[in-house]
């Protein structure tokens, strides 16, 4: 059946030259319906055959026909890629929007080009995609108006770079709706929560203190969590590569506490606060030992390491979790009073 369809499409392309515009429009609608019916069973060669003739027809259609075509095929997983790309780059946002919002075949390079060259309606359509990488959101945040910024901030599938998040942080200080959208994100850096509660703007990129490193780590870890689960093995890899801040932020995220709680535990004179955090997320002795070993400024004496290991083995996970929850609740109360 698919072979016969491919031959039919090729024959249509050969005989299309003298067909009136109205008839072409009817043929395109029927061909689109035919493709939609058989799409799950079509191989690459047959999709290419459809692509050739549909693209040829689509480029001769008026805006209304192209809007209809875009709406019909944007959600089809293996939609003809040439047609999709042609629609996505259409200067008329009503034509481009369905493809920009839903078409899976559009590559990140195309999305970045459209974000860089097109207007606000195209940017708005892009903000509704299920997935947006940092390179694309950087451009959207840089060029987008307030409405676009709010929309991309509400998109759970959008990933933001440090620069992109910094821009959104600055805008949110004078845009309550944007601030609310950002607060709803599970990868929002904790510095944004503190900035939102303050009347003073915060610019992490110009901050010479460790706050900037924590902000960058929170953005990084938030992006990693959206790509997949953060595991003990991932944190071990970060520690092995010298990314202690990222590992601490990841540990805090898994323990359900603010990043600064894990960092303060790491910097505490006693190993106990960090021990409770590691144990509360059911991690093993190895990662606690790696955290301690990464503290280059102070070497842990062997007798302290032995005592720490014995304490780790004796501490029930449920007890560690209860202590972490209590400390987190106390921290929230203190922060509220401040």
C-alpha cells in the first residue's frame, strides 16, 4: 500500500503544472488527509515523496490554505520535514505558529534562527514548545517582550542558561506576573526567591561573592534534573571532576532543602550536618567520604574519619530524614522572621 501511495504522489507532482489554483488547494487538502491517515505506516522514502509534492503545492497556496495545512500536519510525528520547515519560516505568524509550537522535526538550529530573525508572535509560538534548549531560550529571553518572557518562564520544558535566568531575574523584580511564573519552576535558583522578597535588585553575574557560583550551580543542576533523574552516581561524578558546589546543590535538591543549607553543612566545623543530609537521601558512605576529601583546606584526621564512618553506619535513615525536616522547618521560620 505504501509503495502505491508513493507512486501516486510522484505522478501527481508530474501533472500539477496546469492545475488551477482552486483545484490545487483541494488536492493539497486531500493529500494532507491521505498522509495523515497513512503516516504511522510510511517509511522515510514515502514521506519524502509526499514532502516533494506537498511542498511544491504549499508554496503556491494563499495564507488561508497554508494556515490550514500547518494546523493539520504540525502534530504528526513524521510530518514531511521540508513542508514543516517551510511553514515554520513563514513570515505570517498564523501560518508558522502551529509548526513552531508542535512540530517535532524542527531542529534546534532552525529554532534558534527563527528566534533570532522573527517577530514577537513567532517568539510567543516558540515559547509553547514542549522542549527548548538553553541556546534557544537565550535568544527568546533577550529579544522577547514582557508577554513572551512570562510565557517562556511558565514552560516547564524550557531550559535556561545562567545568562538567561539572570535576565529573567532582573525583569521579575518589576514584573510580579513574571516573578510568580518563575517561583512556580522547580529549577528556579534560590537566589531568585531571596531577590523577589527584597526591594534591592540582584545581579548574580556581577556578584564577586560565592553567591554567583551557587546561582550558576542551581541553574546547572535544575537543567540536569529536567534531562533526567539526579542520582548518587551523578553527584560522585561531579565531585570527581571538582564540581563540589554542583554536588552540594544537587544534594540539597534531593533532600528538599535550600542550597545554602547543604553548603553551610559542608562548611561547618563538624561533619554531622553533612552526614545527616547524605544519610537522609539514602546515599552511601563513599559520597560522604568524597565530600570530606574535597575540602582541600582541611584534611580530616584518620580517627575522625573512623568516628564518622561508625556514626554513619549507626544512623537510621528515618532519623536523618526527621532531623533534616526539622532543621528545614526551623530555617523557613527564621527566614520568614528576617
